[in-house]
C-alpha cells in the first residue's frame, strides 16, 4: 500500500511539472508565432495586391513600399515589397536604382551587393537589403521587388521615418543619391515598440 501511494505521489509530481512545462512552451510559441507572421506578411500575394491598389489611386505615386506605416518589435526581420511604376518620362531601356535615407535629409544609402545597409545618421540602426538595380521596359508597368528590413534587438522604442528613393539611368550601374533629381520618392514610418 505504501509503495502504491509513493508511486501515485511521484506520478502526480511528474504530471504537474509536465503541465507547467507545456504551458510555458505554449506561451513561448504563442509569442513567437505573431513575430513569424510579421516576418512573412508583407511578402505575400496579398501584399502585392495592396501595392497595386496604392498605385491605382493615381496621382503622382510612382514609388511605394509595403509596409508604409507599421509597428514592429526589436529583433524583427521583415520581408517587404518595393514597387515602382514607370511613366513616360523614362526611356524604355532605362534602369532603376534604389536607396533609402532619413525623411529630414536629402542623401541616402544604396545597397552594396547582398549586404544590409544602415541609413547614415539613423540612431535606430535599422538595416535594409533591397535590389540594387532593376529594369522595367513598358510605360505604365509596375516592377515589384522584395526587400528586407532588419530591426536589431538593441533598437530603442520610438518612431523612425525613412524615405525610399529611386533614380533612373541608361546603365546597369546607375546609382541614386536621393537628391531632387530622383525619379520618385516615398516616405514610410517604422514604429518600434
């Protein structure tokens, strides 16, 4: 009888500990899944449709990013879209180059190969990886490119404003300084919280 009671108490302890471990794992995964969804949300077909709707609004929108105003957590890696629409001011053989800067500056940073780049003077240390050059052949066509935004864990909470630029030129090595002669600009907000 005593042996049976000892086995039952041991079994109960194991069950309680197992239940606590299971609750902990479920809570951890519950916090992880929203972040994983955030990573992929902007790289889907739905994101491309939202981008097309943005361009369909008309006006002077020739460049857009998605997300353009969202809240992210430190440590996030966000895959997003850049879209550029070609108008009649650009020749059929022209290439588009991209760079990103702060809203309150007129210069920007271009990507160097596959390495993420940080915006000069930006205290958030957010890094971007986006296409260096792309080509759109037909007037009215929209080019969709994938990009990555990396928000380091040490990024302080706050609101950070960025400006994406695109410039056009006849060479595959065209660069964009983000000055007034850029083909298009698009502002977007990143809130880290």
